[in-house]
C-alpha cells in the first residue's frame, strides 16, 4: 500500500501556451512503479504505424520519437491506448495530445482524448481528424497517464506515478510551406527598394524563432546603408491581430521594439534612426500567441506622410539649448513626440499639441533628435544641448 498515495508532487505550468517556446521535456513521473501506459497503436498512411508496449516504466518523459506514423491532412484515424499498470492498480487519468500546428507546444485545443479509471480497463479508442489546413512536416504526439491528476492533464506536468511518452507524427497532403521565405534570419524576405509594402500572414507556414513570444515570426532584411535617409518608419498598422515589432542587427541584438503604437494599438509602428547602421532585420510577430494577416510598410520616415495639403512645420527655440527648448508646430492635432539621444535611445516620450516646452537641464550635453508623429505625418529635427 502507498502511504503517500495522495502526496503527489505537482509542478504545473501556469499555461503551456505561455511558458514553453519548445516542447517541455522536464515533466513526467518520478517513479517507475505501478501506473503506466501499457500499449499504444495507430495505423497511418504509406504502411506506417506506431505499435508500442510500455512496461517496464520509465522516469520522466520517455522519448519514443523514433516511432513514426504518417497522417494525411483532412483524414480520420483511430488511436488505441491501453492505460494500465506495471505493478499495482491505482485510480488515475490519461490524456493524449497531438501538436497539429507544429508550434512545439501541446495546447489544450490539441487534446484528442482523455481517460479516467482504475486498471484493468478496456482499451481506449480515440477518433480524430487531422485538420485540413495542417502544414506538411514532422510533429509530436504525447500520451500521458498519471495517478490522481485532473483531466485534461497538463502536458508539462511533473508527478509521481504514471507515464509520459512522446511519439512522432508526420503530416502529409496538407499545406506545402517549402516556398515560404522569412521563417528565420538566414532566409529573410528581402526589402530591396523604398517605399516597401506588402500584405502577408504569420497564420501558417511560419514557426517561432524569436524568443520574446511563442507566436510565429517573419524576418525581413534591409541594407539601410543603401538609402540616403537618417530615419526609417516601419508600420504594422492595419493588421488583423495584436502585433509585436522589433529591429535587430546581424548579431541578433535588438535595437528597437514596439508593442502597441498610439492610434493603431494594438498594432505596432517604429520610427528610428539608422545612422552608422548597415544590415538590419525587421521581425514581425504577434503578442503572446497571436498570429494572422498583417500589413507592413517600410519607408523613409522623412517622407512618410499621407497629407500633402499641409506640410508639418516645426520650430525649435533656443537651439542650441541649455535650460529648456520650446517646440512649436503649425498643427492643431495631438502628436506623439519622442526624443532620441545619439545612441538611438528614447530619453523622453510625450505628446504635443501646437506647443511644448522641454526642460533640458537633466539632459547630457550632446546632439538629440526630436521625432513628431501625427496620424498622417512624421518629422524629425535635430537639437543640441549645451553643457
């Protein structure tokens, strides 16, 4: 008899949607005794199948990804699992996941079946259909059995008695992503002329490469030294999902980021200096796990205006400045205002309507760039702060 049968140690991921950028592999049982998956069987396409016998038990995640089955998109299959034991019979739960979207996360929406009982029980048969839009490629199936867990079992759960086993599934006859460029920095979508714009999507054929969020991301490359401009404007305004935008260099250093930008929140937009820079990567992704259709525009920020009828003018006085500088515009609309230091860092973020006095006493001596942006126009001005 297990005196500590109910003292199960749980290590629960707050949400597998957030915590893991790749398959979590640290879960599973800490004991090889008793409850265990006894068998798993599924027949697939091209004569492939998985036929597995589970005993004796294994500590932690058991890697059986060498066993592989081909599954066709939009086809239906039956998975047979014998939830059982390699020793004593104890009450438990079982769950099976297949990573259909291949984002290396077992999501609760990818659960294909659950079991509850005390061995011996009949073989559980789970019928499922591979989604029609599934991308061709290799993915995983995870089968879990745990004593006194809660269904659906967290696919990253650590527990004492039971088993957790991964198998390989190969999706075929689905979406062919071989022609989709931009999934990684080494194969980016090229920006070879300004202005640049396109409508595209992270919703399929793209995976998570950038570690900020678990969402799929797409890389664009631009050689900024080819253009006679001091600032670039990159906009995702008009996209269909909550976006996250970053600018990186060849060494993957993140130079600039934006999550939600002003009037087009929760989409993103950046205006940033490019002096002294060469090759940059624009990384488009979603906040959290968001993905979908997006619109991207890249342009010389000095000419990024949709209002040719009245050009925005800005006056700065005094310039050079010591204690303060007055910024006056000919616009009556509210504009965002960012002041960048010589390293491209934002030292002040504010808003302006026609006039704003900026105290410069706390600024270090040097050259700064003031960027003003309305819904329709962008302008930059240089200011000098004296010691």
